[in-house]
C-alpha cells in the first residue's frame, strides 16, 4: 500500500506518468468497438423487459419447493400460453413471471399452477401489473433520464465550459450504451431496479469526470502565458494526478456491488439484486473508464482546435526544438573537448644533461687505470 501511495504522490507531482492523451486514438478505437458490440446486442437480442414495463403477473410459491426451475417453467407456459421466467429464491420458493395477461387469466393460471405444483391455491401469491401502468413507468423513466442529461449539460457548461459539458455528455451516453448492451447480451430482466442502478452509475461517472475537469480547469488558468506545456500536456498531467484516486474509489465501490451480484444474485438467487447490481457493476467500471479515456482526451481534442491553443502549441514546440538543438550542440562540444583531452602529447628524444658527461670527458668506459 505504501508503494501505491508513493506512486500516487509521484503521479500528482508529475514525476512519472502515462501518456493518455497521446494514445487517445487507441482508447477511442476500443470504445467504438465495445459500443458497436453493445448496439449489436441490443439490435439482435433486445432487452428483456420486466412485467413492470410491459404488464403481466408474478406468482410466488411457498418456501422449500421440490419442483425444479425447468419443471415450473414448463407448467407456467402450458397454463398461460406465454413465455414464463422462473427464478428460485434463496428460501426455496419460486418466482414465476408471465407477461401479457389480464386479471382473469391470472386467476386461472394461479389455480392451474397450484394443481401442477401440488400446493394450496391460497399459498401462491399473485401480483398483477397492468400494461398501461407499465408503459407509463417506462415513459417516466425515459423522461427522467432526458431531464437528467439536460441538467447535467447545463451545470457543466456553467461551472466549467461547453466543451467539458459536451465531453461529459458523450461519456454518459457511452456508459449507458455499454450497460444496456451488456443487459441485452446477458439477458437479465430490466426492472425499476435497473433504472435506479443506471441513474446511480451516471452520477458516479460524473463524479470521476468532474474531479479530472476541476484539476484541469485549475491548471489551465494562465496556460497561454507560458511556453512549457501545451493544453494536451496539462490534460495528461491532470489525468495522472487523479489516476490513483479514481482507481481507489472505483475498486472500493465495485467490491460491495460485486458481493451483491455474485453472492446475493448468484448464490442466494435474489432477482431484484441481479437487476440493480449488474447495472451498478457494469456502469461503475464503464464510468471510471470513460472519465479517464474518453471525457478528458475529448476535451483536449476540442480545446486544441482553438486559435489560442494552436498558437500556444506552435510556441511550445518551437521552444522544445530550440532546446533540443542547443542540447545537441552542447553535446557535440563536450565530445570534441573530450577528444582533445584524450589525444596523447608528442614526446621527442630525451636530451641528456651536459653535467652527466662533463666529468667523464676523454675517459673510456670500463675500469680506471
């Protein structure tokens, strides 16, 4: 943990970092590929809308039923003539959903199920949802989502600027498309709990995005008065500075949601937990991804199109080129000086001192006579 904390501090100070903005085309390509997959899932399989949105009945049997899910599904389809969804809950009871039936059909199906499952009719609980009510709920959900989007764009445009508002809107649409596409591919039922989960993850996605935007806004107040950093450079530093914080908050949020999804929904068989936990799990992960890899790089792309930022970029690149040329010149001079110091001096023949031969003039070498 201490290493992660040190890494976060170094990222915040700009000592280390990853070039998110420079590799933005890769992230755009990955997002487009995932989005296309989600759209194909929606087009081919479609959403499995719950009875709250299309009307129908829900039958709940007593606890500790011996009948299997497949057997109960066959009984329900034979009794209703419609497709049925059967879930076994944690207490052993069965939750049987049949869409597109009215009150008279519900009473008849209830009696038939009681005979097939060999239980008393009064022990089977039946909840009926009218089609008109379900359609009204669906319309209200779409209206609430549209109003939420409009308010978000207005707020971000006032608090920051319209480019950041547009980037945040694109990131939100990206998160919604991926989450609904996963629902279509997995086949989970869409219920009011799913809508609650979607609204929750949209708020969380905006939280991560606003944190990065706030840091970016603070660091680019007087950006045109310097020639060291471009807008993309500062945007990249903003992402790196908040990266560890975003990862920590996302992991902490995903852990309990994963518990709801895999333990509560998978092992305990709680249907409502499946509905809300899958949207939360997928949405939280997609929101963290979009705030780092989509929203901020898109803001940088939009800002770099401004004349002031184009001029700033030219000045920064010119200064960097000048500095690189100066470094090359200095390196060349240093290499030349090192070559001169390493050249050996030319040494001539060693001169003999005259005093060494003065005393022995005319005297041959060898023994003295």
